[in-house]
């Protein structure tokens, strides 16, 4: 298939491009290097050294003998996106080309507007480009489990059967986004659903949980193919951040009560889920929603796992409770369905001690690159209410 990947320089985009290329698909990537710019602006960086995209593509060609096409530009530029889609004529579009951080979206008016513009307008541009040039192509959009929030009922996959005043219907599952980033993803889902109903496009929304890890079959081939590893408070996910903190001797930063529960999955499972969606496309006019995670953990459970694995490797790890910079429930019911991808053949890689040991080992190689000031939470959902820092130095959980 001809597969177009938006955000092909990113944490997931680059490994996805190599995965499809390795399997013989014709792959083109689009990126404007916004993720690199955002890190430059806040003086942070990936823990793993990552090559420029052109050098990555050349390294991949040397090692695999396969070519990945590259187009540089922004999804917010509708004319650029039209040109790319019209020239490449993709059969599948994998859309990662967005601002992916909740803290970044809550930092200021400027970053909130940038998040909404990049995510909502970029996806709208893509929908129009697909409707005009490739109306039969399959859109695979990376969504987020954060669209649902933490309702006191089981979370279904995209839709829920409703009975009201003696009548019933199947409707989109209620959304309760917890940040302006998550709001943008809800807007995306609404716009994509509209495009499938009105224009007959086909789309799969992958509501993804928290992803961890950096090694895939392809990145393991050569250090030049490494994907990025973010650990800072803005772009780092919780397991990656905790493992970095364990290696450098920084207390694990548990926000609030630590009972915040979410779905998690290995990066290898993310790539497999995207592949399964591509190989089993939605029907014309269908807006399909998959909840993309394999396990559920609370923040405290993740901290305890890292603390225990670190102790086995000789690390003395403290866990500190920080005032929660976010406005969220810290103890709540959470039970989400994830059956659809399992039915398509997903075989999950469970999170366990062996994987955490491996992750810590990879971090040790680059621990001299850790920027300590980037670890402590600074972005607050309600500016001025919290001053940051630990509740008390050395407080254990």
C-alpha cells in the first residue's frame, strides 16, 4: 500500500514509517519539526540522541535497501497538504502530526491557541485533502483515551447504547477532556465523524493510552535509527519519566494522591495496532473507534514498580508526592474496554520487571544528557494556586 505518515519525525511516526517500509509498503512522511522546535524553546531535549530526519532516512536506506519519501511542511498549510496528497495518492494516511502534550497546551494562551490551531485545523485540512483527492483512502488517526476523562461508568470503545424516555440509540460515548490538548482531540473526533457521515470517508480513531519504551524491531538495528525519548514534565510520559528519575537519583514525582489510573501500552504494541488498523480498514462512511491500550495502572502502581525494579538493580529510590498541578480526580473508578484490537489479533507485550530493567539499562547509557530542571512539574492547570515543589522534602509514599 501507499502509506502517508503525518508527523513522521516523531516518537511514534518514525518507528511507524520504518515498520511499514520494512514490510514492503511505499511510505512517505511529512513533518515540520515542530516537536524539535518546542524542545528548543524550553531548552530540553530527547534523552536519546536523534539524527536529523534526512540522516535517519539515509541510514534506513543503507541498512534496509528501502526508500522513505519525505516532504517538509505543516498540516496547517492546506495548499501544501493538498499537493502532498494529490502527488502521493495514499491509500492509508496515518495522522500523528499534532501537538501531543497536555501540559504544553495549559502553559499559556499562546500554547493553548497553537495546540488548537495545529490539531484541529491540521486535521480539518487533511479531511478536505482526502475528500478531494483520495476519497476512498483510509484515515488512521491517533486519538487519546483522555477524551473520555474518568467517568463513573465503564468506558466503551467510541459508542454507547442509550435508553431515554422509552427510546434507544447508539451514540458517541460522552467526552470529558481534562486539558485544552484533550479538548482539541475531542474536536478532531467530532470533525472526523462528521466527514465519514457526510462525505463517506473511512476512518479509524485510535484512542491511545500512555505509551512507554523506545525499542522496536527497527530501532534496535542501529543507533542511527533511534526514536526520541522524552522525560521532561511537558512531553515525558510517566513511566519514562520515573525510570529516568530512578537512574539519576531524583525522587519519583507522583502528582497528588497517585490514584490516577490510565491505560498503558508498549511502543511495539502501538505499531502493531496501527498496522492491524491499516490491514483491516474501516468501511466507506464508517467512523471506527478502538481503545488502544493493553493494561491499566495507577500512577502509584507505576511508581512502586519502578522503585522495586530499581532496588533490584542497586538504586535507592525515593518517591515524593507533589501538589498535583492538574485539575483531576486522584481517586476514581476506571474500567475501559479494549477488545476490538485484540479481536484483530493484537498480542500484547505486558509491562513487567524485565521490561523496566531493560528501560533503565537503556537510560544509563545516556544519563549524562538528563536536564534536571526539566523534571519538576511547573505547568499548572490553575496558574497561581500552586507554587510547585514537594509537599515536604523526603516524604515517602
